[in-house]
């Protein structure tokens, strides 16, 4: 009888964090398959403490190829993959029973950021797939299972904790020297998936290359222009939310409110629990001279955060459902001369971010103005 669950990993120079990852996973999997793509530290030695199934392959600038090699050695009914900078957190020891559901082809699991200094929201990521002959990873970068047509479930009782230990310099070097070349090669070969175009826009923006960044974002918008005009959802939605927010916010900052409304109205038609778009809609309504009309959008952002019901399809900066809408509520209520409510939301802003100076300044002014004279 085949084991239930195989862990398949690819690693390179992860000696500083691999043991933490494998320790968290080992009690819950039936076999560990680990493929090393050229480590120069103690990664392989640490891996062999946990499994005899350690294989060394040459790095080919293709993450899917490396992961597919790991699949060749797996024997479990299910495949699970995790990265060395992640940790499996188990809150229900019976979570594996969900893998016995034969109606489900793959499962997503929530990934959260470790530490308060990382501000990304948690998001659902498909990490489990039923092993079958056609199962493969696709994509030289940001690789995924090729199971998009199957039924996707959400595993309860576990989540992944991401330990981001990179410095900003290390991050920029990685996207300059590795990610951008791989993505551009993928596009040149005809892989113009929306995800690739948007990621190139993001990466060039992170490197401060604004012109190249805008070009890739606009190529992504061009790819879905007909879908937006026809008010239909594109076949591919990975990073679509983020792209629509970029288009909306960029137009808003340029005071092109017609274009901003065009993109945000389309986005909220399909993604009305995605806080960045809701927040942008509130800003637009405020700038059009309707401050009271902006309030529901800002309140909605905070409500989604407090209830934990926001869109978890892709990560975004948590400030769009915490600090920014709280501050905008304070500012809007101040504009409406509702001082007590303004004070409440400026205080709430500082609960999210004690160092947010605009909120500090407005709060100090309002408290001074409402203090009894004597």
C-alpha cells in the first residue's frame, strides 16, 4: 500500500534554516524527497539527517524542472511541497484525514508571515496535489501544480509560517540576477501569462527602474483590455487583483479620476473583499467631493480585517486594511467636522502604527482644540 503523503523539496544553500523546516514537517509526512541544486554549505548533510532520499542535480534556471525531478522519486498518494524558509504549523493533529477525500484533487493552505516587521497579508497557496502520472510543476519561476482544472479544497488545522530572513540588498540581488532574467526568458519563449507580466512590473519597480516597470504593467493591462471592456473575468486571475489596484492607484495619483474609476469599478465587480481596491475606491469618492460617500469603503476595509474575511487569493500590504483606512476615516470625519469620531479613528490608526506622523499631528491638534480651557 502506498504511503499517504510525500514531501518534495528543492533547496540550495539553506543550511541556516533547513533543520527548522524539516523538523516541523517530519512527524506529518511518510517520506521526504529532497533535491539539492548546488549547495555550497551544509544543506545536504542536514537533509541526510532527516531522509536518505537526497538527490543532487545541476541548476538549470528552472524551478519547475527541479521540482519535477523530485516528483520522480515520490511514492505517496499525495504530494506536498514546502520551501526551506517556511515552517509547518499544526493546530489540529487530525488534519491528514482531509486527504482521504477522494473528491478533491488538490488542497491550498494559508501562508502567514513570521514577525510583525513583515506586513504582508496571509494568503492561500496550493501546496498539496494528488499524485498521478500527469502531475507536473509548470513555470520556470513561481512554479505551480498543473491541476488548475481539478477541485481545490482548503486544508484546515495547519498553516505555513514564512520566515523571511533576507536583507533588502539580498532581495534586490535575487530579483535582479535571477528572477528578472528567468521571467524575461519565459516571456520571450511565449509564456505571457498575466502573472509573469505583473511580476516583471513589480520586480523592476523594486529595483527603482520606473520606466521598465510601467511598460510591463501596461503590457499586462493590454492583455486583459478586452475582458475589462466586456466586463468579464479573464481566464487567468493570478495577480489580477494587484494589477487592477496598481492601475487604479496610479491613475488616482495622476488625478485621472475617470481612469481610476474605470479600473476600480471593474475590480470591485469581481473582488469586493480585496481591501486595496476598496480603499482606492474610498479615496476616489473623497476626491470627487463626496466625503460621506467615502466612509463605507474605509469602514469596509477595517471590517474585513477585524472579521478575517478579506480576499486571501494573493498577498498584499496589510496597511490597506489597517493603518490607511483608519487614518482616512479620521481625516474624513475631521473634514465633516465630526471631531469625536475623528479622534477615535486617529487613535485607532496609532494602534496599528504608533509612528504614523500624520495621525499623531491631527490627533494632537484635535485634542488640544477640544480640551477644556482653564
